[in-house]
C-alpha cells in the first residue's frame, strides 16, 4: 500500500517537538529583559503565570481555548473582574509571544476578550479633606511629619505615582520643576510645582541636609524611603483626620487630575503631565469631571466674537 504524500495530524504530532513550560518561560522572559521591561512588570507576569497554572492541571503551553474559558468561569466565583482581566492580559502577552515565534500553533487567547466591568466612580478628596490632612500632619512637628507634608503636596501638585516619587533624586529638583526618571513607560517627563510646594520642598531639602543616599525623600534614619511606609502613613493620617475615603498616592493623583480638568486644562496636556501613554485613560477623567461644558462653550465657542 502506498503512503500518502502528506503526513496525518497524528504523525505530525509525533514529529513536532513539544516545548515545556520552563522552556517557554525562558524564551518569554529573555524577550522581556531584551525589551527592558520594568522589573515590576516581569514580576507581575511571573506571579500571574504561577497562579494560572494552579487552575488547570497541565502545562500552560498545552492550554486550549476551553482551558482559558474554564479559568474565567472558576475565577468569577472568587475574584473581581479587574483581577481576572489582569490575569488574562498576562496570559495574552505570553501566548501571543509563543504563537508569533511559532513555539505553539495558535494562541488559546485568540478568541478570548476581556470581561466587561462597570466603570466605578473614581474617589477624590475635597478641599476641606485636604486641609484636614495637612492640619493633622502639621500638629506632629517632626522631621518625618514635615517630610510627609511635602510628599503630600508633591503628589497633589504633580499627580506622580508612588514608584515615581521614591525614584526622585535630589538633583532632579530644578527650581519649580522635577524631572521624573523612574517612570512606568520609561519616558522621562517634567512635572511642575506651584509656589507653595516649591517653598516647602526647598525647606525640606535644607532640613534634610547631606546624607549617604541621593534619593530626595528619606527615612528618619537617613535611608532610602520604603514605598510601603509612605502608603501606611498616608492611611493613618486619613484615619486621624476622620476621612472615610482611601487616602493614597493614587487618590492624590485622581484628585490632581480632577482639579486640573475643573480648571479647564485640556486632555492632551493632562495626559503628558500624568505620564499616560494612551489618552483613553485621560479621556475617562475628562468625561467624568468635565461637566461644565455648556459654560466652556459659551466662553470658547467657535462663533464667539464673529460679527454675523
């Protein structure tokens, strides 16, 4: 009996060398390092892959679309939609890389979409709440409390992230600007300080003096500041001020965005100040807080000033 010209699917499986998860991870993470992804991003991928493997008792490289669907269905019983989507994004990056490099035949994520989630209200702080926070901090009259006041002002004035704040060096402060180098997207940017923040920051730098580290914000024992300690202290100040909202660096970031939009700043300018790479997120802020459009139209409408 003559053999067929083409091998059957079963015969092709015998020939094709199967890649293991360990080999796939090695290739994927090598690519991550070559693309100079942030250590936090790489750690995020590792954590999500490790967690995903617990759901289905087989190698990730062997997963099919049904396995992803099972993962979603099981996850919905115990996780928030945002957490599930975070995992799906990691898996999508992994499988897209494997498929692109022909390490697997097809990505099991090909027909999988992220779960729809309700747009939640973004919490911000009101004027009286900000004033209460500053008042609570100023009562302590210590180096740490004054440092925390300046940190709060910088957060509120610039909208920078916590990771960006702890990455600031003394030499990055230049008059009324700060150069932000440790950014999420690896693009340096300049943020601007109001007069009061600039004055308080230079007072802090004078009290800080010269220490072993060149990081701008330091602990009471002159060491680099731990990001977690900043969050812990902000939470405590929020409790002491009886503020029934989350008091965090991200709350200040949202508050800064809201105040800028309410004062009339455009989405494109805000996008650059906040360090967004995609204007979609910035537009969400504008849609949420840019309510006074009628007033703006009256002031800046295209027909204003024409003698028709």
